[in-house]
């Protein structure tokens, strides 16, 4: 017998699942579900379609497991930490980030 697949969901996604299941079962209307989840009627229809196509896994965030858009290039964070630990070992993280732009021409964030 095959092992059942498990899906990890956040509390918000679990609430969406229960609401979408109620709409599919006919217990509540789509407009009431949209109001409950604080989304538009069009978005609840998209969620219903994803639920019907892929089941509960269709409601899980597609961004899960992907790297952040604001991720630093490899090695930059490590070199910045090495400089901060070498020169500013008694500084906290906030003070180190305030001093960094004055001391170096590079920035430590993508934005």
C-alpha cells in the first residue's frame, strides 16, 4: 500500500482550505467565503479551481522552498561579517549597519 503524501500548511492556508472546502460542499457561498478570507470574489474562484485541480496541495504557497528575491550574492554576507567581526567586535548589529556605509563604499543589502 503506498504511503499517503503529507502537505505542510500554515494556519492561514489551513483556514483557506477549510473555507474553500465549505464552498465546494455548498455550505457557504463564494462571496461569503471571499469576505471571510478578506479577498476578492475573483480570487476565491481561482482558489476553488486550484483546489479542484490539485487538491489541498494546490492551496499551499508556491513560493515555499524558493530563494528570496533579496538574497545577497554568495560570499558577500560572509565577507561583510568577517570585516565586522574583525574591526567592530564590540558593536551590536544595528550599530554595525549604521557605521558600514560611512566606512565602506559597498552596501549590504540588495535594495
